[in-house]
C-alpha cells in the first residue's frame, strides 16, 4: 500500500486551500497547498505541501484532521527487510519515537509532524541528533562523546543494512501517527501491531485536553442552578 501516491495525484484528494509562504531553503516566495485526504486504516489528514520553483525545495507536513480520538495509539513495527524500510510513515507532533535496539528515544514534540518512510524517519532523527551534539574541538569531553556517537552511528548503519531485525515504535497519545501495512489487510501484517490505550490524566493535561472537558463545569453549573 502506497499512501503518498494520492498526494501527488490531485484527482484523489480534496483541495482545501493555498497560502503564500516563503521557501525554507532559499527564502523565495512560494505557495503552500493544503489538501485533505483520507488514509486507509488511519483517518482524515490535512497535507500541507510546499514546493519552490526557484530552488526545487520540497516539503510536506501533515496535520490530523477531524476529531481528537478518544484513545492513544502505540504502533510497533518489526523491521526485517528492504520493503519495511520503505514503508510510509506519518509521525505526528504528538508522537514519541523509540528504537530499543539503538537505545534511541525521542520524546513527543520533537521534529514536528513529518511524512516520510521508516528509513527516512530514522535518518532524520539521527541528523537532528548530530546537530544537537555538535562536536567542537577543545571540548574536554569531546573524545568521550565522539566515541559514544561513533558507536551509535555504527549500530545505526547495521540496522539500516538490515543485519538484524529491529523495532520501530511510534507512541502517539493523539493517535495521529501511522505506519503503512505491507499487506492490503492490516490483520495479515504480522510485523505490525497497533495497540490503543487510555490516556492518563497527566497526558490529557499535557495535551490541554482536560480543559476541553466541560463535564465538571457543567456539573458545577447544575449544582448551583438547582440549589
Ligand atoms: Zn527555494
């Protein structure tokens, strides 16, 4: 199943809007197009696609459309082959990403929402980590950090070379992330598991959802109005 295909073929999507924007690469004025599209086994999403005629820069970002799901969703993929690496992935802003084999954990809110592939996601995370680590000469901890980082990139290369199976976990409290099944039916895909879970009060608090729940306010209102 290829989910990014419909984004290119405009006949399959509902055009929502266009907005003038600025190219993130060369700062030339360009246009961002908004589309809403329904992804099978997933939900309606808004795709924001920006392409720059001047430098060829392309970027697509994605926001979940429709209502906020009642439960969070944890998606686990066992990566075994090249096909798994090229599975389409939607990582929303609210998703935490982890790869236990790499001891890699990325908290929600990092990297924003991205539409990519399994391989693309891992590469993007590592590029971001490399920027953060920013090795500088003269740093006394440089050698130690460098060694640790080299070990990490070595293990990463092994995973991307598929020398052994590894696990990609997207834990999304807003259930707005997605890994494409390799089969037409989700049930047939033995490498992909999706678990729904109840969000904790703390998670709802963090997401600002507790404030949106008006039941306690309603109850208070009813109490005062009947007394
Ligand atoms: Zn540009």
